[in-house]
C-alpha cells in the first residue's frame, strides 16, 4: 500500500520529522508503547497538541491498515490505545479551558471601525474582501482579475472572474479538501475590485501588500482576528444546522472542525475601551 494515499500530509510530515530526529523507523518506535510515549514527551515537551497528535499516530496507522503498524500485537495495540486516549483527553480538556477564556469583538463593531478608517483604494479593497463576505485567509494577495473563466489558465493561481463575479481559488491551504473553490463575490466586493483595478491600473490584487497590517490599522485585528470575529458572531446569531456550518466552512476555505475552534466568547468594547483602539 502507498502511504501518501492513506494518511494526511500533516501526519506523513510528522512521521518523517520523528524518524529524522530519532534515527529510527516509526514501525520500530511504536512497537514499544512506553518508550514511544517517553520519546515523544522528550522531543516535544512544550507542545501538548503535537504530543497528542504523535501519541495518537499509531492508532491512525492501525485505522488505515498501514504496513508500518502491521506487526503490532493485540497487547501492544491496547497499550498504544490507552496512551492515545489519555493524551487526547488531556489535549481536549486543556483546549476547552483555553477556549473558555478566548474573546472576540462582535463583527459589526469591527466593520464599523474599519469602514470609518478606510481611505485609500487598497484599504477600501481589503475592507470589502474581509467585511462584505465571509473572510478567507491571506488568499487574495497576487490574485489575478480576468474577464472570463477561459482566461484563468494557470492551474496554480487564484483568479477573480469579472463576468461571473466570482473568485476561483486553486492555490490555498485546504485545497486538498475542497479542490478548486468557486466563491461568489458580493455586489460591494465586485465594485471594489473593479475600482481597484481601474485606479491602481493593475489586474493583480494586493501585490506585495501586508493584508494583516492593513486590517490592524483599520480595526485593530489581523486576518485571523477578523475571521474569528466573523465566525463567532455568525454562530451566535442563531442555531446553525450541520449543512449550514459545512457550507460556511467551505466559503471560508477551512474545515468545520476549525470553525468550531473559532467560536469565542464576546468581548464587549463598551466594557473594554481598548478593544478597538
């Protein structure tokens, strides 16, 4: 069996790093559950998430029928599963406590401040891209504006299609999950893009622009902060169905699991005057 087809790129990368650091094959490492756990804790003493991911690694290999776990006995598997359950629970409990302390500024408050501060063509475009539709990551930088889909010829480039008033994302973090993503632009965003192209005399959006820096100037939040605020606000507006959550996750080019991690508690600017300043 060919392992790249079986486990994720993230897992495979971790395996290679682990084997490089220990100078041992992962199949040999996981054959001794006690030593394996001690090795992971020694190599990654400060990262609970990495500890949990790697201590759970044998269970992932077993689940996928990977040949690197083929020689494990039932007794060894039981010990590996016990370690995995323990560390996954520890990670989840820790993350839950951290989640309860996280706060966000309501999206409408950020939008109000950003709208008031946006002055230049670049600021107006960034405002439209991140406040007039579900905000994606830093995937607009270098995007090319073309007339029709037939003009979007580079398979590794992101495009804005004027005729369709839509974005075509081909190069982004979760492309292995969603493939080519086609996301419609709001009327306000479409107008902002056309104005940017006309005023800046460029069909390339935000070339060499620090988008998080601009957002920080506009609303005192980075791209991640705006995304956290948007999804937290959206999730708290009303109960969302699984299909609605899945659709919104795809619009934002991230997973439903990550969407859940973005749900923070509200930070009230009226009680915390430094939130937006």
